């Protein structure tokens, strides 16, 4: 398999794992806080989600840049 395919596959799997962590762990925390009307905890949950989303976006942009350059 060419190097760019391998990099895309590995980083794509990392992105899926990050999404799973956000959706099945961090989002549940946000959902519980909103259902309880605890807006401070909801804000804290969103603050913990935001860097992971930024990481996923950065990985996606990195994948595109890497494959265009290779």
C-alpha cells in the first residue's frame, strides 16, 4: 500500500475513535447536564468537547494536505 494510503487510513481511524469518544462519552455528559438544567455543567461539557473537535478538524486538514503533497 502506498505511504499516503497508509497515513490516510491510520489518521482516519484515529478520527473515528475521537468521534466515538466525543459522541459516546463527552456528549452524554452534555446531554445529562442539559436535561437537568445544569447550565454550568453543560458549559463545562462543551468546553471539554471543543478541543477534541478542533483536533479532528486539524487531522482532516492534515490528511488532505499530506495527500496533495505526496
